[in-house]
């Protein structure tokens, strides 16, 4: 099946991170999943738009950057939720 669509690569990274967070995965797992998402996007582009090959590194970096940022935000919120409001630091 072929579906023609615009791809928001930042959104892909964010969604991968969100799913990893929900599944209690660690940063190493996140890296693997983000790399897999980048490969999937780039393989699809290679078939339909081979002239974009030069942008594959940039695409992979943006997926990783967005995913890492989202995962960090989710982890930070989780830590803040678990911390004591009295401030036992």
C-alpha cells in the first residue's frame, strides 16, 4: 500500500519518545527506536524522492533531537510529580 502524505519528522520523534516513556523504556531503548524511525522515514523517501538523500542525516538528527527533548520533558515531569512538595533537598 502506498500512502502519499506530508511527514512531520519532529512529531515522529516526539511520538516515539512518548511511547517509550509509557512503556517505561530507558534512554538506550529510546535511541534504538528513534534510529529505527529515522531509517523507516529515509527508506520511504529514498524510494519516492531519491534526490533528498543528502538530507537523510539532517532528518535523522531532527527525529533524534525532537524525541530526546520530549523524553527528557516527560521524565522531568515524572520526577517532579514524585518529589515531595515540602522540598526534602
